[in-house]
C-alpha cells in the first residue's frame, strides 16, 4: 500500500499560479496565501447564537443549584449561620423564608430560559412556514433537514431545562423531609418537661417542709393550713404546666402539617405544569395532524378530478378510434 503524501504545498503552488493567471495583484495573492495559514472562523447564525445563549443560561442555573445545594438542603447549617435559635417554630419559618428566596431566584432563571426556548420555537415555525410552497409541500429538502435539526436542538434544550427543574424539586423535597425529621424528635422529647417541673416542685415542697418543721416547733397550729394551701397551689401549677405542654404539642403538630402541605402543594403544582405542557404538545400534534388530513383531502379531490378528466379523454379517444376504423372499412 502506498504511503500517504502531504500535497498542501502543491495545492498552494496551484493556487498561486491560478491567481497569477487571473492577474491578481500582490496584495490579493498575499491575502489568499495567508488564508491557508489562518483560517477564518465561520460566522454563526442567529439561531445558533440564541441556542448557545440558552444553553449558557441553563448551565448557569445548574451551577447555581450545585453551588447552593448544601446550604439549601441542610436546615441546621442555615440556622447556625444566621444565629437562629433551635426552636421548632423558628426553624420551620426560616425554612419557609429561605425557600421563598431560592424559589424566586430559580424562577427568574427558569423564566428566562423558557422565554429563550419559546423564541427559538417561534423562529423555527416561521422558517418552516416560509419554506412551504404550494399545498404545504416543502420545496427544498436541505431546508427541511435544517429545520429538523433545529427542532432537535430545541428538544435537547427543553429536556436539559426539565432535568434541572426536576433536580430543584428533588432538593426541595429532601429539604422539607429533613426539616420535618429534625422537628419530630423534639416533639417526642417535649413531654419530658413536666417531669423536670415535678422534680423542681417536689424539691420546693421538701425545702418548704424543712422550713415548716421549724415553724411547727414554734407554732403547729399555724403551719398546718399554710402547708395544705401551698400543696394545693403546687398541684394547680403542675396541672397548668401539663395543659400548656399538651397545647404546645398540638401547635407543633399543626405547624408540621402546614409545612408538609406546602411541600405537597408545590410538588402538585409542578406536576400540573408538566401535564399542561404535555397537553399543549399533544394539542399541537393534533392541529398538525388535522392540517395534514385537510391537505390530503385536497390532493385526493384533485386526483379524483384528474381521474375523471382522463376517463373522459379515454372514452373520447376510443369513440374517435372506432369511428376511424369504421370509416376506413367503409372507404375501402
């Protein structure tokens, strides 16, 4: 097998001779020879520039999510950074406030990317409408390939944006689940508070009993009613503490359920938006199929007309041929 040979110099010599034969001046010849060394970059089309800009926006959104992923998911880390007390109510409200901030920022990114994708779709639809000729038939096959390629680019960008938004939804679900899991153990530990109160009240009762023993040594008649009254007040205080602890558990349970409902509402709205996009896509396909059926009916009607005209012509031709044969037979 013969070895490959570099013919670049021969091509340059041939180009120089052709330029001399066409009587180019020295400046044009130098420019031609320089173009072999420094190739000109191809000018990108408007669609390509817009698609690259959209891809950069989607990548910026993805980088934003990856950069703030730990801060967004880890609720305890956020509360430590902001110096928030570790009570359940403050943790949940800090989660909701931070969630609003992140949703606003991510929504701005997603809205910008969605608008850019819509602009690309509209440009493709306009180009496709302009490329169609009579009866909706495309006149150029290369233009049809270009339009199909652009549709593929828009589909890839839409899938990329959808994957990034689904990643954000997963982060939100993990964040709310983590917040609820952090709150639940504290709710279980809260009922232990009355036992501490009971120990403190029992300690107070013991101290009061020790002090009352001194008083009882001096005056037993006055110490007995005071001790019973103090015991009655301690029992009422303990009952109020138990009732307040029960009410606090109910409030905490309600707040937890509200957080769960807000997370479920967001996930439901995301799924409804996805279903709306799918319904819109199916509607566009149905409209396109209807247009294709209408065009097919027009072509069928034209084919029927052509068939009837050709049938009439054939009958006329057979009649003329028969008459000619009869005339020739009579003439002979």
